[in-house]
């Protein structure tokens, strides 16, 4: 009996060790993917931000689309720094390194970055649709007025979501101060911190102030993207009719800019749909599994990571400037030796 019990203990310990090794290997894989994603995203977005700041300093004023893309880059950087970096650190073994207020601040930055990113993408698609619309369309009266209101719209977007996303934590502090903590539960899927949340009240507030505007913005993005595709198709037919004998005809700068924005918006919609679906699965699950949590965080950082490189691929001058900046700031010693 003693030998049998000892053999069972050895078998149990062996299985436990194998399971722990698999978990550590999976965490290391997620950590490497997250680290690569975070580094590429930070380099790409900071490079774009450097370009827009330099362009604004030398030219004096940015174009309307560049102003929107500049703030889209800032919001994407906030998402990477507040979500990508902590999850990468967790994957390498460091957990619960934020206190309650640090966790609330981090969640606030994540929500503001995500909300502003959606708002800027919507603003970009609406503005581009207005600007490429023909003069006999219903947008003709807005073509001259739209660029004047871009700065105001960008500022309003930031102010609105900075205020909206502070309502929930302020309400929680108010309820906590009153001692009404009986319905407060802990979010378990944040491994870098733990934070309490008033589940019923937060659900209603979140749907009204966050989910509904995001769904509305997404529907507007889909509608304006379809409008841009239709306008480009009509333009292409018109150009082919005029230049049917000219084989060397090239697309206009407006068409190329619109195509790059369409690619950016399409990638946003794809990653946004995936991210929202995974976030919904987590919200509906009391104890989400390890794979679902990590996949959700990786997908959430995909668009902020990919978007600067999509913009660089459509602008050769921008890509050369950014890669030169990366070389000069990251590898100066290596370059001088070569």
C-alpha cells in the first residue's frame, strides 16, 4: 500500500510539473508576441507622431486629414502603453503591480484611448467622404466648411470622452464613500491589478455612454466607407471613359489618399469587430479562461500596432522619414560603424 501511494504521488507530481511547464511555455509565447507587438506599435506610432509634429512645426499648419491622423496616432499610443505594456509584463511573470487607484487610472486611459480612436476613425472617414464627393452631391455645401471645423471636432472628441470615462469611477468612489459596497464585485481577468466595480450600475452607464456611441460611430464608418467605394467607382468609370485611349493614365492624389483611408478603415472595422466580440465573451463569462483573456488583449492592440504601417505603405516619403528616424535614434552606433 505504501509503494502504491508513493507511486500515485509521483505520478501526480509529474503531471503537475508537465502542466506547469506548459503554462510557463504558453506565457512565454504570449509574452514574446506581446513584446514584439508593443515594440513595433510604439516605434510606428511614435515615428508618425514625430512626422506630424515636425511637419506642423516646419509648415506652420497641418492639413485636416493629417490633424485627424495625428490624434488617431496619439490615441493608438495610449492603447498600446496602457494595455499592451501591462499585459506583456504579466506574461513574463510580474502580476498585480498596480494598486486600486493605479488600476483605475490605467483602465481610464485604456477607455479614453479606445473611444477617441473610434471617434477619430469615424471623423476621418466622414471628412474624406465629404471632400471627394462631387460638387452636385448633397455634400457640396460642406466641402468648404468641413476643414474649418476639424480642429473643433477633434477637441470636442477628446473632451467628451475624457469626461464620459471619468463618470463611472467617480460614481464608484461616491458609492464607496457612502458605504454602499454590498453589490461591488471584483474583476478577475486583470492580472496586473484588481479593481472593484458596481456591476449593475456600471453596466447601464457603460451601455449608455460607451457602447451606444461606439456602435453608432461604427455604423457611420460602414456607411461612409460604402459611400467612398461608390464615389471611387463612379470616378474610375468617368476617367476610363475620358482616357480610354491613354494607357499611361495614373490615379489622382485624392483617389490614392481615399484608397489608403479605406484600407485603414477596413482594418479598423475588422479588428474592432473581433475585439468587441471577445470583450463581450469576457463580459458574459464569470471566469473567462486563460486563452480568451490573452487573445482579447492581443487583438485589442492589433489595430494600434498595424495602423501606422498601413499609413506608411501608402506614402513613400513618410516611410523613408520614419525608417531614417528609427535608425538614427535606435541604432546610432551601429550605423556609424557600418
